[in-house]
C-alpha cells in the first residue's frame, strides 16, 4: 500500500535525508599553507584542490621573523611553509622542520643543479626545496624623482622625506647599509654592524615607515616615490597598473640576493599532501606559470624552455651577468644573528 505524505512533510524528510547523507560524506583533506603574500600564480590553488580533492587554506606573513616566531611559539597545523634559505638551518636546530623525502617528490629532478651548487644553502635539499630566487633593490617613480641614481644614498635625500620606505626586514635593510659602507651583508663584525645601524637610522629620518607589503600599492598610487623593494613585486605592480613611470634598479654599491624555499614543519598534519603540493609547484609547466606571474626565478630546468622571450630577457628575473658580482646571497649566521636583532631593535627605537 502506498503511503501519501503531505508535501511539506515530504520536503522535510528529503531535507533530513540530504543532511544525513552530507554528514556521512568523507570530509575533504585540508592542506594548510603559510606563505608570503601574492606568491602563487592565479588559479594554482584551485587546480591543486581539484586534482587532489582537497581544500587548501592559505595564511600569509610578511617577514621570516614573524613566521619563525609563530612556529617557535607553538603554532601547529601548518603543512608547508616558505622560509628564506638563511633561516632554514636555525629552524632545523630548533626542531621546527622535518626532512624532505625525495622519493615522494619526483619533480625534484627538475631543480636546477647549477642553482643548487652556486646559490642554494641546502644543497642536498635535506630540509628545504628551492621555490623562488630574486633580488632586492630600489623602485622609484620616474615622474616624481629628479636625478635618480641607482644608489642606496637615495634614502639620504631630504627632498624626498616622507615619500620613501625601507623594508621591514633586518637582514635586507641592514644589508643595504652594509653594502653602502663597503661591507659584506653577512659580516659578524660588531663595529661594521653598528656602523650600518647608524646609517639606517639616518635613512629612517627620511622615510615614511618601514614597510614590506603596502609599498606596492603606495608606489602605484604615488603615496611613495622611492621604495626599498623586491624586484618581482615591482614588476607585478608595473604590469597590473600598466605604469611605465615606475622603475626598478639594483644599487651600484651592491644588493641582496635571496632564495625562498619550501619546507614541511615538524608538526605537519598532512605530510603526504604537503609533498604533493611541493611536487606540483615543481612541475615544469606550473613553475613556468609561477615565474611569469611572480617575476622571480624558480630554478626549474624543465620550466626554462617554456618561458616567454620577454621573461627570459627581463633583468629582474634573470640578473645580467655583469651585475652578478655586485649581488650577495644572505647566509645563515647562527648565534651571530643576535647581533643583527640587537641592531634592528636599536634602529626601531631610534628617533
């Protein structure tokens, strides 16, 4: 005998059934990524989610110090982090990272061996995998700055006071001052570090603030005229705003070269998915898209042939060989890093 239910009752029954079925459905795996902002090409997260039937949750940070402090403070739940190479060893010593299982990341075969030999600090990719490499220099507005010269001394110009920013990053900013004074950005000499801190304090009087993110919007809107900047960030700003009046230069005194890496925290909840994510980002086609988006160099030999001629000729991505001797890679300093931390605290406290 058929039983006829009222429509409302039937609708309620169907709704309850749908709720029951959805609650029984397996929950998607989650990948928690802790990364610098604007560092993944559009659509990559969605493609990875679709390919792996997962959900990617992305958190951003604006300095290595913030990222490391958060992990040291007991933050758990992150599966992939993107530390600059110079902090990797310290993170390993603090037990914050686990070893890379090469057998689970087959695309590591594409990582450029020349890059590993000459630039990478973790040459065996024991705890980290290269992600992107670039330079730090000076961006400026050609329509607002008279007599620009590619020099860190630009930050001494009182006529630009309040219209300039320096990176909120001790190694990059103290490193710029060290280069200006003719020293290595990796010096551990107390007198040299203190002299560089004194120089940054003189620059501080002319800047609007120390800034590692909003300088991009600031130079586009003409809030700032001269900014200490990551090269790829500025190329993105130029493209997004179609603004030929924004320029980027590597200072003649020398400049910082850096490498950002991918690593799996010791407390990662989903190691297998993290390994898939690292492998995904080193797929040559994905790496090429990321280079075209970021204007930084992903050292992936399979990606190089896929790049546009414009990117191959862009000095922000591929630093001209003539300028390479002026660049210096930021190194991990162990206990001597405390000297930079103390100098940075003094800079921040100075009027």
